[in-house]
C-alpha cells in the first residue's frame, strides 16, 4: 500500500496510520486559522490529541511515546491522510475557504449539561479512587548516577552524569521511558512497572517518602522544561540521548545528592565504570593532586592516575572519595590539561631540582588553590611572597601602541628587562599563571601581538593609535595597575598650558605671535601647532613626549589658531600677524584694544588737514584724495583693501599717491606691484609722470635678467607681471614686502590655480587689489579675490556661498572702495552705447544653420556616449560666433560675404568721414587680421595689439596713437582690454560680444577715462537671430549681480556703518 507522504516516514507506519483512518479512529479535525493549526483527536490504545501544522513546515505534535522519540507518529500521519481523503490541502494558505471541519456541525455544537455532569463525575471518581490509595505501601526508588565521557579520545573530553531511575517494592525495575514516567508522575496516574509483569502503581504523593517525592518533583519540572537545553549546553551527542537517560546539570545533581547515600525508601548510587558504589562525598578538605618524591638530586612528580575531574559539577574523584571543590570551570580545564600532560608520562615525571622548582612556580599556585601536594615541604618557598599585582606599563611610539606587563608578587617583581627584575635569591615564587595568561589573552583578543611580556598593536596613524589607547583604557580590568611610559607622562597632565606672547615686529609693522610651554622647545612648539592645524587631538614630539592637545589650549586659543590658518597656509611659531587680526583675538591674546580709534580711522579716513606727499607731482581730485587716505588708514592696521573704482577714475595714480605717503614714513620699504604683462611698462610710465622720485623699476626679460635686476635694485619698487612672478616665486617668497599691489586683481579669482596658491604663500604686510571689475562671473570668484587680499576676513567658501548678497556687501564694505564716474561727478565727456544689429548674408546663413543643426543633433543624442561632449559643445558655440563674425574664420576658402563685416565697414567709413579716431576690439585675432587687411587695402593708417605683441612695442604704439598717429587701433579683447590708456580714441567698436560684461566695460574704459576730451561713441555689433543675441541676454544677468553686490550708494564708502557693524564684520561681537 503506497501513500504520497513524507519520505522520512516508514511505510510500516503509514500502513498503521491508514488502518486508523479506515477504522474511523480520527474523531474530529477542527481548524484554527489564527494559529495556523489543525486540532484533532485520534483513538488508538487511548485517545491522543494531535496538532497538525497548517503553515507547510510540517511541525506536527502528538503526545504519544513514538512522537516523543521520532517527532512523527501514526497519529499525526493518520490526520494528514484523513485530510487527503477529503481533498483538503493541509497548508491553510492554499486550502479552500471556508476551511474544512469534521464533523461538519462540530463548530455549532454546544456542550450539554449532561456532558458537563458526566465529565465532573469522572473527575470526582478518579480523585476518590486515588484518595483511597493513601495507605498504600511506599515505593522504593534507586537513583543511579552513571558516568559518561563525552568525546573520550579528544583533549576536551568532559565527564558527565546521567540519571537512570529504578522503581519498585521488593524488586526494582528500570524506568524505560522517563518522559512517560514524569508525565504520569505529574498527573498522578497509574504506571506499569514492567512490561513483563503486569504490576501497576499509582504515582501519587503518598506513594513516596516526602524527601524523595520533593526530589522527583524537581526532576519532573526540569525534565520537561530544561532537559533539551541541558543536553545542548553540555555538548551531548544526539546518539546518546534516549528515553532512559536524564543528563544532569550541577543544580539537579546536588538535588539528588541531598538523598545520598540513602534514605528509608531511596538509594543514590554512583555507577563508576558501570560498577555501583557509594564513595564518601566530602564537602570540606582538599584532594591530593600531586606527590613529590626525592630521588637523589632529582624529584619524581607523581599525579594520581585515578583522579577524575567533573568540571560541570565542581567535583574531583581521587579514586576513593569525591571532593566538592568550589572552583571555576577554567580551573578544572587547566587541571585537565596537566592531567593529559602527565598521562603521556604514565603519570610520573622525573625532573631536576631546577625543573621541579619551575614547575611548582608555574603550576603550584593553581594546584594548591583547591588541592594538596604531598611532600611539598621538600621545596623552599620565598619569604615575602604575596598575591599577584599586575602592572601594565603603556607606551606609544607613533603608529604603535605598546603594553608591557610587570608581575609583582609581594617584595618581588618579574619583568621583561633583566635590570628591573627582582627575584628571590633562594626560594620559589608561586605564580598565578591563570591570571597572567588571562591578561595576555585579553590583549590578544583586542588585536595585540605578543612577544614575551610585551604586547603591541599597530594602527594606521598616530591619532588612531591614541584613540586606540582611549578605547583600551575603557576596557582594562579594574584590578590592573596602569602606569605610563615617560612619553605619556604629559598625556593626562592638565597643569601645563600653551601660553601666547604678542609683541610688535617693528621691521614689518606687524604683530609677532609666539607660543611657549614648559619643558617644550621652539621646534616642538611648531610640531604642536602643526598638529592643531590638522585638527588632531594628540601629538608626539621628537623626543617621544605625547601631548593631549585638549589639555593645553583654551577654546579661545583654538578658535584663534583656526582663523589664523585661513590667514596663512601654515602658521609657525613666531610668525607675524596683521594688526587687525589682533582685534579679532583680543580676548585670546589678553590685550586691550582701542577699538573706537580703529573704527574712526577705518570708517572716517578723510582728514581736513591732509596734504599729499611732496613726491607726488599730480593734483588729486577729492575722491582720489579720499582713496589715498583710506589706504593710509588701512596700512596703519596692515589691513588689505580692494580699490574697485570704475575704469577711468585713476586707480593707478591713487595707488602711486598712497605709495608716496608710505615712502615718506618708511623710505626703506619693500614694495611689489604685480600686473598683467601688457601694462607693466605703463606702470613705469605713470611713476615717471606722477612720482619721478620714487624708485620704481620693471623686472622683465629672461630669468637671468630678472634676477640681476632684483639683485641690483633691492630697495626699489618692483614692477613685474603675474607670469614672471609664477616662474620666480621662490625668489620672491624669500622676501617680505611691506606693500603688495595686485593690479587687475580679478586675475586671482581661482584658488585652484598655481598662481593663486603661490601668491597666497607670499609674505606681505598689506595687500592692495586694484580692479574695475572685481566680480566677473560669480560670488565664488569674489570670495577667492577677497581671501587673497584679506585672508580670514570672510567665512569659509561653503558658508560664504550661503550668505545673502546684502550680508556679503556689509562684510566687505569697509575694505572695498568703489566709485563710479557718475558718483564722483567726474566731468568726463558723454558716453553713448549703441547695439547695432546686422543680418546674416545668404551663404553665411546656410553655413550657420548647418552648424546649428549639428549641435542640436548632438545635444538630442546620448549625452553619456561621449565624455568630452561638454567641451565639444563649447567648441561648437565658438564656431557659431566665428561664423557671425566672418565665415572665413572657419573656412579659409570662403568667398562670400559677412553681414556683420559689411555693416562694420559702413559704420567705420561714417566715423572716419566725421574725423573720429577708432578702437576696434575683437576676441578673435584672425578677425583682426581680416580687418587689418581691409584697412591696408583702403590706405587707412592703423595699429594692432595682439597677445604676441611685445610689451615695449605695445607701449610705443599706445603713445604714438595718443599723440595723433593713425586713425584705427585694433586690439585683442583679452590682450589689450586692461591697464592701457587710449584716450586718443573717441569711437569704440566691440566687433564681437564676450560672455562677461565686465570685460567689455574694461575695453570701453580704455577710451572713456580721465584725459578724454571728446564724447565717446560705443558700437556693440550683434548679428540678429543668432547666438550673439543670447550672449547679450547673459551679459545683462551678470550685470544685475554686479550691481546688487557693488551697490553704488552703499559700496562707495563705509561711513554709514555703526561701530557695532564693524565689530560684526571682524567677528568681534563678544570683544
């Protein structure tokens, strides 16, 4: 007979289950959907309650003996077959709803009064029958404690006790099924003593001696509740677990031993080697574990071969008696290791006297803690010996954390270093080997490597090492005595403090800040400062000393050092600091600052009694005099400033006027002026014109020539280009400059460039920026510019970018001076700007549209397919702009016309007919070449400046044009848009537009500036319907941002600021 059942169930059992189903012995099947189970009753030799799992896991339950052994039985199988016969899926998730129920009406049945009455009578009769047995003869119980060695052939063997119970009157029988026995015991039911003899006893309370009943009650609870956890906890193999054995833990063994060796009706028997016995159980005294015998100059160390160790029960058996030993499991395992070692030597070990002393020194403490050594008096023990006091000496060597153990035993100490070891000259020290090894194991678990008594662990860096030390100290046991090496002697010392001293540096007009600390030299102070700059918590000095930085600096000092790092890349001890920084750090420096005087000097620099230097041969306008005095007051505090006047207001002469005043006070001052290469000779010309007595010299030429000039003119005002400075930065950075002037300072708008980074390292007392266009593209560039001029004034770049524009304007207003021509009422001729729209010629338009279509197709394609798509788009846009200028810029064989060029020729002809002198700006030098060719063909005299034009040649052409030579001046927009004076022109053509309106304003400013006597006409040529119209829109957006930041009413001067406003700007709100 075959059934589709689980393959683990034998066919014989399936056949038994089929018989139960066919005979109608499955009485009911009731679903419980909440618990996902089927409840059932099956009649076999008696009625069994069955629970069938309804989740699909098939975790069924029955209370029959077969299920207790196998976890399946005929009754659970019968219920499953029953469901199959009714075409019911046992998994409720997939079963039809409403769920099957048998019999159909069982859920609707209500218990009748008659049924309840019969149930009650049954229980009454049962209890009455039991009570009638109260005077029965008491049962005799034998508790057999069998020893079993688990894994006997392994070093980790464990001796366990399991219980077998015998029960009877004159003759006792083994209990064959402890589960069944304890179940009937708990329910006070009848129990068959033996299958061969139909002798039945009632397991009621009166059938047992009171003490015996109490022990059995404890065992009954333990068997049902914890027998599985006990066997698992003791690593008992499954093959050893059966219904006749109850493996005991220490608690239940002690419970049984309360009856040892016997009572009136019970007996407790140890079955050692399967032989019954009742050896004496001693709760006091200690067993003899070793014996020493003197044999000549040697000792025979003997271990009792009959000794048995029971670590789970704290028992030791010496072959005759049991000893209860109150020791840890670890003690038993250590003793067991010794036992295995001696077993290899037949339990006898012949040792020399020295070996014996070492053996007893290492293992004697453990043995004598709970046992005895016979004839131990044959050995001499050291006087003054005490228990172990473990000292852990902690040291740090950069990335390595070291722990060295020193073992103190009373008067003696054992170390890794022979010089520091103090051992007894005569006698043995009993060493606590377990505690020593436990400490070592503790460190090894934390990742330390062991070498003798020294332990080391390597970390990724020094700071991680110190964090590791903090972590270790939180874990070290309280009983350890922790000491520190000399290197760590300062580590937790809070008495030594970092002290600051501030004194003027007369040579540089700066403040010199020096830090000192007890027992720390100047070089070590720099090590500390460097660690602070890296936000480290600790530093190890060159002599090995470790400093906890949190203990030596105050919060104010830490804040000051962080802000100093914004001022200079690496702050070193004794470095000079601009005086204005002292205002920010007055509290940390312990200084009293006359802030009211500072406020008056910076916010109201104009003095009625001010007179320009005799060295200045120019009459300054009022606004120019104000700027010179403003720079004078900034220099008093070594504050930097940005002179951002509109093009044409004479920033150069204002800077020269300031230098004239400065040289009157400090004739030996060192000054460096950096400017675009195109205007350095213009600077020299302006010095000769306005201050001929000031020693200004241009540093130009090749590297050798530039170095020669510097050597021959050490006290001159040096004028050089940014390009030359970048190449000669090492030479310049050897010097300190009282004044550093950065012309066209917008060149320093990107802090990622090499030029910017080298300039940031340059030592200077005061930095002055000159720029008519301090904001070209975005606020990030303005932050970089102000960070160069006034390091540390503004917050970090990230915080700065989150500030409102109005807040930024407030922060920088005392240090930025911008005036427009309208604001200063400068009597310049009128300037008219005209947008002139040109159309594309037919051939030109075809080329433009073809390129535009190509760009659109690229943008609509897969942008991720090409990494350089962005660069290709920029290149394509440039080609569109070139086509607007003239298609010949991209197609050399182009023979057609350009709408813009034809229109330009008309406008140029009109201008020249009206005796106008013309500047023409273009970004594309090839376009300038086309225009130059046309001018030559027409016999029109012209000049041209491109990027390749030599500096001296530029200056010659500019001078010639301003003196009336030529009618047209062609200039590359980026090469000649700054720093030159072309007031000889009165008409400006911007042939092609640049993205940035500031660049165009600079170009226009070449003509519309001081010295111009005619009205200036500006023509911006825009090709209609092309990308040039979008460029014009973008220019307007950037112009609005510039106007918002450099509000003419608020940026021109800072006199509207209150003293509290200035405190806020300098972060002095708490000063």
